[in-house]
C-alpha cells in the first residue's frame, strides 16, 4: 500500500518534470509571455527607461523572440538577474532565455548544461580607472583594489591576469553594476573591471565621464550571446534563428523602414524566405511563416539595434569594430536561410 | 493488570485504533510518521529525478577542482589555484570570525544596555529604550547596508592621504588610517623572545586565578574584602609589560603606511567585515538587552531589598545576588540570539564579505553550477555550527541552573 502510493507520486512527479522540460515553446505560448532574464540595469544593454519600459541591446533580442513566437514584442516579462542569479534562474525555468551580457564559455555550455545560440556582441575584458591615478597600463596596477562582479568570467580572468603578471590585488566582490559604480566613484576601489562594452556603458552614465579612462589592455575574449537550457532543441533553434534573422536582415538590407515593402516580394530568394513569402521556414520549428518578419519589425535589424542602443551616436559610443558584418571586416555572420 | 491486558487483547477490534482513546494517540502518530516519510521521500526522489533529467546527478567532485577566483579576506593560505573545497573553508572561517566577534561584542553591549535600561536615572533609561526600539525594529539587512554606505561615503579614499598637503591624515599618532576601504591598524610582529613574553603572560593568568581563589578563601574565613579587580588588573599587565621592556621589545608593532594604491603593512580590517559586524552587533545587542532586562525583572524585588538590608551596595547586589539568578532566565533567549546572529551573518553577501554564503554558496555555486550540492553543504554547515553553539550554551545553562540541595 505504502509503496504503491510512493511510486504513484514519484511517477506523477517525474512525468510532470518531463513535461516541463520539453516544450518551452508550448509553455511560452500557454503563458502568453516570454520570461527573459536580463541584467539588473546596464544602460544601453538592458535598463528600464523613465516609464519603466525595458530597452537596450539585449532587451531587443528578447523582444524579437517574443515578436516571433507570440506576435507581440511587448509580451515579455523582463526578469532582472545578477551575475550570480542568472544561471539558477535559467536552469530552474524561472526564465525561458537569458540575454544578459553573458560570455559563451566551455563550462557554461558543457557543464552548466546551457546552449548558447550565438553571439550578439564580441567583447573582451577591460579596465577603467580614474584619470587622477595617472595609470596608463593595466601592468601598473600592482597592489590596486579592484571592484568585480561576482559570478562572472571577469573574476576568473582577473585572477589569471594578475597571477600570470606576478602582481597582487585586493578584490572587492560586488553583486550588481550599480553597487560597483557606487564603490568605484567614491574611490573605495581604484579599478573597475568588466567587459569593455559594460565599462563604456557604465562610464556613459557618470557625471564626469571624462575623469575616467579605459586602459588599453583587453585581457580576454568575451563573446556575449543569448542562451537557453540545454535539451530543448526546438526552443534553442527558435532563439538562434531569431538572432540570425536580425543579423541576416542587416546583411541583406532589410530594415524596419522597408520591411513592409519587401514583404510584398523581392527578387532575392533569401529575403523572400526570411520574410515568409517563399517556402515555409517557420513551419519547420512550429511557428508561422511571418515569424522572422515580426522579429525584424520589432526593433529593426541587428545594425539598427546596435546604432540605436550602443552605437557611435549614443552616449555609450561603441564602434562596430569586431561587431561589424563579415562583409565589412567584422565577425557578425549568420548561416544562410534555406 | 495482566487480566485487563488479556481482556483488551481478546476483544481488540480494528475500529478501536480510532475510537479507543488508549490507542488513538498512537494511531495518529503512526499515520503522521508515514505521511512524513512519504512526503520527504517524494521530495528527495523528485529532486534526484529532476537533477538526473537535467543531466546533473548529485556529485561533490567539484570540491577538489581549482576554484580560479581570489578571496580578499583569508585566515588561511589560499590562492586562486586552490580548490573549491579550500575556498569553502576560507568562507567558513570568515563566517566563524564574524559570528565569534559578533557574539562577544553583542553580549557586552547588550548586557550593559539591558542593565542601564533599568537605571534609576530617567535620561539614561529612556536613551536605552530608544536604542533598543530603534535597532530592534529595523531589519538587520538595512543596518548592514547602511553601515557600509557610511563607510564608503564618509571616510576618505587612500589616495586622499597622498601629497604634500593631503586632505586626509592618519589618526592616533599616525598609527591608524580610517579609509573607505576599511580601517588599517598596527599589527603586532613577534620576534625572537616574544615567546617568553607570551609565557609570562600566561603565567600571570594562572596567577590571577590562584590569587582570586586565595582572596575568596580569605574573605570567607575573615570577612576581609580585597580590591581583587585592581590587583588582578595589575597582575594581568605588569609582569608581561616588564618582560617586554627587559627583553628589549621583542613584540613590536608594524604600522600601516601608504604605498602605491593602498595602505600596506599593519592589519587591514575591511569595511565589509566592519560594517557586517557592527550591524549584527547593534541589532542583536538590542535583543540581548531585552533578554537581560526581563531576566533581571524576573528576580523578585525582595531579593534586592534583602541584599540591601545586609548592607550590600548596588553593584554588589547586581553581581552577587541578582545577575547569578537572572542568568537562568537570560541564557535560553541568549542562545537563540547567538544562533540568530550566526545565521544573520549570511547576509554578508550584501556588502561583499566573503563568508560561506559568499564562497561556497556564492561564487563556487555560480562557477560550477552545482546548486543542489552547494546549498545542501551550506545548510549542513550552518546546522552544525548552530548545534554546536546550542549544545555549548546548554551545557553552560545546566551548570548554572538552580541546584537543589
Ligand atoms: N560577460 C561576463 C560578465 C557579465 C556581467 O556581469 N556584466 C556586467 C557588466 S558588463 C553586467 O551586465 N552588469 C549588469 C548588472 O549588474 O545587472 C560574464 O558573462 O560572466
């Protein structure tokens, strides 16, 4: 008697667990919104504006996925995560995907059981110091107090960098970017280190941004990209190809301005396949024909998203650099839509 | 009796398990136990199944992998090449450090405030009430963040100590530097000969114990009260200081000096440690003060009056008559305050103090993705610490319990 009950509950529980982990797409459709893990606030990448609407480079990826899957770029629940909580949030199913300045590494991909669907920003770790310190190279930082966000690749790179250069430092572990700013601006730490894009975004919010400089050294490779739980290939494909659609759209010249016109049909078959006027790519992973059209229409193509949020005409002022299209000498490259 | 038993056996029917009050309590307990076992079994099984489904079966192998991250406050040798297991121990020692320092300071402060709250002096008593109500009624996390904010915003950065006309200077004859990275104080350096000073000091402690025993015996025999406090104080300091001088200062002080980015040398009390400890101490001391007050008030007034009638002064009434009896009432709530302080120290993460939740359940969890294992281990560690504290305190409690003779 006791055993039957036990086995019954166990069977029911494992059945429920199996269901929950399989169909993220169905889950998201059933909920009617996409739970997207973003940072707690990094202007340009993910931060709420004055009206509480989230915007930024990473936020746009979430919105594009929501537009593709649910037909509504605003059907997103943004879940702010710290460097430390993000992976637990994703693994536990609290969020359906992460778009949070997250570096694609071997152990996160393999050991933490996530799937990185691509790279939306090629970055590297840099250092920011007050000009007043008179430091011109990271090699002069022996003995410095360094603010770092815990649970990041940043703290591991930092340990390696100082050890391999035979220098010592005092780490000040910090949870969020906001705390790091407070400590850094008051001089409680000499150096703030994180991804160079994050440094630029942080510096742009400083009152006296000119009093702070980024040091020339970039000490690591930080390919940042969206990720999902491992084991749900269909969902992984949807997020991956949504990102690819944004990238291909820039390459092929589809913009938020001309997308309606182009979806009437063009003589470029790849554009037609993306916009759903030729073939049925969307049907292959359980979406309709116009999924990519909606994703691109949500915030524009990759280049538009870049320029609007972090590009050279914004306060953050990042050049395309490595993040230019492959045809312009950058690394941004989408596999073909066919 | 045997007759009755036999009768019960003979006429036992299943329904009696519910309707017969002799069996009912037993039945309920057995049913509850079975439900509990099923519930617990289900939870464990469910977790194991889900972890297996995620491809992450329970495994503690990560503890012997290199951690890769640095920790600022380390009581034992640790580098980024050390293992996650060692990082956990570094964190554990940091937890024990705040817990120990916190409990000691909170007790001293709490007892003082609790006694003062009962003071006849209106102003003092009211001030203590304000202290207790302020600190006890605001969540401790806010106190931790608040003290940290004060440290960061009020104290100067080390670079302000630089230059010909610095805007900040060291305090106490250039021995202490208050900065927004923490407080740098002189550190004792032990050179050869300091062992002798240490031995002399230990001998003085033994001496104090013998002296007190002797003084007590003398008081009991003759009624003469010696100024034990002052004499003990003398024995405590004078021989050790004398040896230190005779041997030519084998124990010297290393002063912090500004070098490059930071103060070097001396002892660095980080602001994360200071703000966490300070907040835990003021918060917990408010509760301890209340425990002390209720303990004292539980002793009937007649005791005070009787002691006063014997000609004892207030201090002696307190230390000889009231407090020893009040202890029996104070200790049990005090145990839970010690436990609370220790557990509240896990809020350390708010100010980046690297305790066990910062290392094992923080960075290690995050870098290895071993949520289940690290959380289980951390729970086990807190459970062990708490059980040790309460066992120790219970032993003490029993030793001072009312002994009926
Ligand atoms: N790319 C690194 C670091 C990511 C990270 O924490 N970045 C910071 C600064 S670029 C951030 O997003 N902070 C925002 C926040 O605190 O929520 C990683 O994946 O570990």
